C-alpha cells in the first residue's frame, strides 16, 4: 500500500509500505477513505516530537471502512464505516474506566503519546491502518453524517470540547474567551454553546481566522495585534474579566493572555501543547482564585458529539476548506503548513 512515511525532521514521502495486519485479537484493519492533517503532524515534521522515529506512518485522524477484524473484536464488523479516534484505548483498565483514555494501561504501547496514532504506532495517512482495541477506538458513523464531518471528531472536536469547554467548566451565561482560532480553538468555540456560554469571544491575530470564527458561533472577535485588545475583551465583561479563558495556541504569551483575561474565580483551560515553559505568578493566581486545567484529549465524549453532529447541532463541515486525493498528500501538507496564505483550516484528503 501507499503511506505518508516520516524519514526525520523536514523529510517525508508518499511511498510504498507493508499493508498492516491484525497483530492482536482486538485489532481492526481500516481502509482509510478520508484523512486530514493536524498541527501536531507539523510539529512532528519539524522534529519537535523526537519520540516519533523515522519510518513511522504519520496521521491520527481518519474515517474509513473496516476490512478485517481480530477474534477479540465484538462491536465492529467488516464493512462498517467508522470514525477512528486519535486515542486508542482498551476501555477496561483503571484509567479507561474513569474516562482517562489518553492514559490507557492496556498492554500494547505506552500511555499518553504512545496511544496517539502516528506517534509510537503507525497512523492514518495511508491506504490502510491498524487500529488497536477497535471496539473502543472506532465509532460506527450514522448514515446522515458524511466522512468529512466525521473526520472532525477524530481529534479536534473532542479536544476543543473536553480540554477546553468541559475542563474549563463552562456554565450557562458564562463569558468564554478562546485564544487561538485554529481548528482546535474553533472546535471550542463551536461547542461552548453546548454548555450554555452566553458570550464566546474568539481571539487571534489572523483576520481570516477571526472571520471564520463567526461561522462557528463566536459572538465577538478580537484581534490580538491591536494595542487595546485586552480592553476590548474586558469591555464585554463590565471590566471584570472572563469566566473561562481557553488557550488553544501553545505559546507562553498566549498562556499569559489567558492569565490576564480571567476574572476572580475564573478558570483557565489550556489546550495548547507548550514547547517552552511559562512562569506563573502563583501568589497572584492564588489570591484571584484562578483554576488552571490542561491535558491530552481522551475522546470519551466522541459518541455524544457524534450524535449532536448527526442532529446538525455542530457545524463541523465548515472546518473543511481544501480537498486533495490521497496521492497528493504532500501537496495537502504544503497547503496546510501555509495556512496564513492559503486560508486553510482543515485540508481533506480522500
Ligand atoms: P493552529 O496552529 O492551526 O492554530 C493556532 C491559532 O493560534 C492560529 O489561528 C494562529 O493565528 C493563532 N495564534 C498564534 N499566535 C497567536 C498569538 N500570539 N495571539 C493570538 N493568536 C495566535 O493549531 P490547532 O491545530 O488549532 O491547535 C491548537 C493547539 O492545540 C496546538 O498547540 C496543538 O498542538 C494543540 N492540541 C492539543 C491537543 C490536546 O490533546 N490537548 C489536541 C490537539 C491539538
Ligand atoms: Zn485502557
């Protein structure tokens, strides 16, 4: 089969690779029909994730058809059209039982990064992919949900919802600021309303991204390159600060923006993956009763989100901006990597 193979920083190819086989009883083999590219794939390509070794097939988002299942797979059958969760989880270990799928203690792989496809196990940017623990890691797609809609639930939608909205404990009427209007931040924008957010302000320095944010439910947008960006946000809260600040960039300065925006008793929900450390003024955070959360997506809300997508309650199709065939994967990467010029949000490869 053909697959996108990582050869080391800055080096990848769409080339021949062995077709995956069932290795464990819980595995399924999926023929990948739709996949997409995540900012994390670009981090890997830059060499920011050294745990990913040359030879790895990249990609952790995908939709396809099951072509083979191991003897331990009971809920998924050959022929099912399925959404592949970016996190593989057994569903039975002590971590999975409390919903911490990203730290599954299942015998295959390691917790955390080991459980994201395309990291320590091969991924979805290929003609076929092996999915461990298929019963828990694959989701049958309702007929009225397209592949393009479903692929947004592999990673970005559950990430924005779980690590942004749920972890930030968005309550009815809350003012929510989402810093970073990339696909993940926009997924938080698109799902903040599910918990009743009253005001959803998207903050970015890219005007195109801010325009796109309105289509996902942002009630206000603020360009952070403006000198008075902070007072523009605070003006939406009678000067008190936002109830929840969701960080969806992954830079020290954007984390600091979240600290500056949160009201007394407010919450900061950090989604961004930070390569650099951030200095925290603990005395200030303590006296302001600020709560801070962070972590890796678990994808345990995927079945619920899939139902809402089937009911047309979340406009996921809007994430798809550019389309490529599988053999043009390298072009798709180029378009995605130059998002500020190409205005790409999610590039669809199918
Ligand atoms: P992205 O790069 O497409 O989007 C980031 C956005 O932030 C862009 O629109 C950019 O213009 C904006 N931005 C950059 N610097 C800014 C600044 N100084 N002020 C305001 N806006 C700024 O990334 P994405 O794919 O949307 O992912 C966002 C983050 O979420 C990344 O760090 C990614 O690694 C992380 N992520 C985390 C998880 C998790 O499990 N926690 C899962 C997926 C992605
Ligand atoms: Zn588990």
